[in-house]
């Protein structure tokens, strides 16, 4: 695992490489993705079934076979181990409670002259949720995408997920039943994104697409943006940790590995002002690696995409972490809340020695669909507002337009828009 001090001559080059961690080479897949999208737009279900046969190793004969039956979802739910079922319900309840607090409100403001201004907030009609299902299945991602859509009031929710060898993940099916989702389709990759963006004979066109995925999914979302809205273009998972000597190096080591085990391209970055802690944590990473069932994936991520940076102070550590703008940020210090005002860029912030990033993936409540690759500088976590839109409300009285209409007409006249000017002036009392 790379361990470097900020005063070393090659630090800038190492740090610049970390800043480029989220760059996805979309160019080399863009022609493939465009071809898949064009085929879906042209041939609908027929293209979908061809793509499934090619990428997921099974051959549906008609559109109906793409749909997962609600009875299968119910059966999977009822077959759950009671303890696991209770855990899913706990996650569902906590996630819903958190997202209900995000619900934006419509509002109106009345001025003395009779002007009424306001904002009307309404949900989109249809939401398309992409849930990964290649290397692993993620029922937690289903909860994190479905629940804010439901809280927003979306009436029509469509879920797509790849099912290699036509074998849906039973826990994912159970989670669908728990959430009350009824339209779930066995379609993955760029093909699923295209199907939801443009619609096919079986899969309806939606207004917004959310959910994580690989580079093909991310590229497809980028290409269909504008036809539909999207949540974000997310890359490989990542974690940043700010820690001092009060942290447990074994705990921080396994926290770093909790992201490394996701994907060979995942990034794990620790920044600390303590050389002693940095060295202890690096040693603990090696201890933990040998115990992981996904050791091969995690080791490649740690070897190629991880780093421990030793700074001259915690202030310097925070400065560099803000530049990184990690997807997940753990603050494992003696007084983590004291650093919170200085933290400007992070998808989710985990404060204290007993708040591992993994708790946020499942049961804490906040959404785990987060901006990656430094995009936390301008993107927010997935939330209720991703499934809503705002309309401005304007109502002028006769008194109001007489009071400020002349200013409006003058600006319109200056811009050379005569009809704009006239539409106001014709309403003014002369």
C-alpha cells in the first residue's frame, strides 16, 4: 500500500494521480454503448432479447419473460430467515424516516399589492431504477433508490436489474416485495438504461433514471441525459479517512478494505498527521487482507488504487481531503465534530470511532448512492428531490402590474422584444 509524506519530492505526482482516480475511459466504450442504444430505439424488445442472450447467457422468447412475477417476489420474501427479514425491515424503516425529512414543500408568498409568488413541488410521473446484478446483487441499493422515489410520491416505479443465466437474486426479489415494487425487469447494462429512456413494447419510458452501475451503465446514462433526467454519473466506489492517534488502526484498516472489496477500481485513501498511525494501519491492512473472501479483488484495489498520506497537521490533512472530495469520508479523530465545519466536499460524512462507512451502506438511513471521483464538489447524494420537480407560481393583481410593469416593459424594450413590451404595456392603466 502506497505510503507517502506530503514533504516528499514526488508527493504532487502521487496526489495528482489520486485526484484522477474517478476518470472513466468512456471513449473506448462509447461506440459500443451508442450501438446498443440505437438498437433499442430501433427494435425495442427484439434488441433487448438479443442483448440479454449475448451478455446474460439466457434467451427470452418474448417480452413477457423479461418481467419478474410478483408471486416470485412474495415467495422470496416469505422464505427469508426471520432475522434477515427483520434486518431488512429495520433498514427500510430507517431509510424511509430519513428521506421523509427531505421532502420539499410547496409555498406561497403574498405581497401587499396583491402579488402572489410561490413554488409548486410535484413528483415525476415515472422513475426508472437501475440495480446492479453482475459481480454481486445489491438489495440495499434497491431500498436506497425505491424509498426516496416513493417518499417523493412517484406513482410509476420501474426497476431493471441484470440476471445472468436467468437466475434472479432471491434477496433482491424479497426486497422488491418489501418495497411494494411490481414492475421489475430482467434487463441490465446499457440496454436497460436505453429501454427506460426511450421505452420498448414491454418496458415503459420513464422521466428520471437513477442507480449505480459499471462504465457501460454510466456511459449510457450520460448519453440519454436530456431525453430523461439522471441522478449522477458515478464511477468506482471510494473511501477517504481522516484519522489521528486516537483511532484504532485495525478498525481503519478494515474500513479501507470495505471499499476495496467492491471492485479492483475502488479507491481507499487514509490521510493522517501521524506517521506511527500510518505505519500501523498499513500493517493491519495486510493482516485483514488474508482473511477476506474477496481478497483477490481487494488486494488489487489496495495495490493499485490506495494510499496513505502523512501530513504535517490535521489542518493540512483536511485541506487535501477536500481536494479529493471522496464519496465516503470517515473522520476518526478525538473530536470529529470540531473538524466538520472545515469539511467542504464529501458525499457522506461518518463522524467518530464507532461510525464505519458500512453502517451507512445499510441501516443508518441516509442514501448510499453517492457522488464519486471528486464529483462531491458539485453533486449531492441521491434523495427525494431527484424524483421531484419545481414549478414557479406567479400571480399579479392590477395594482401590482401597474406598480412594476413599467420597469418590465423598459427592459423588454431595451432587449428589442416588442411583443414582450406590448404585452405588459397593454395591461397598464394610462
